[in-house]
C-alpha cells in the first residue's frame, strides 16, 4: 500500500515539475508525472530492498525528493533541447525558402 502512495506522490511531484519548468508548450504534459512516478517507484523498491522501513521518514524524503529532482532535470533538459531543435529547424526552413 505504501508503494501506491509513493507512486502517487511521485506523480504529483512530477506534475508540479511540469508546471514550474518553462517550455511547457514544447513537452508533453504527461512527461513530468510519468518520470516522477517511475522514479518514485524504483527508489521506493530499491530502498525497501536495502532494508529501509516503510514507516521511516527518510524513505519518503529520498523517494519523493529524488523523483522531483529527476523530473525537474528531465523537463529542463528536454525543454531546452526541443527549443534549440525547433529554432535550428526553422532556420533551415527559412534558409531553403529564400
């Protein structure tokens, strides 16, 4: 049951990352929540396999903060890359049309 709550927390943190990071229109709206949920699930399982207790505070902190950081970095990197790729594409199209 705790894994479900960890994944839900990761989805929420990823959705917040999608809203906070610029270039919202150049990424999919589900990218942040998907990354956040997946990372939270993987971190939660890895930490439970490492022997961390379900009711401890640090497993929640590490899982949710880790999911948020990875979601933020993913959103930032993909947003910048997409914007740069779009600008390069528009320059190529403009150069061919002239």
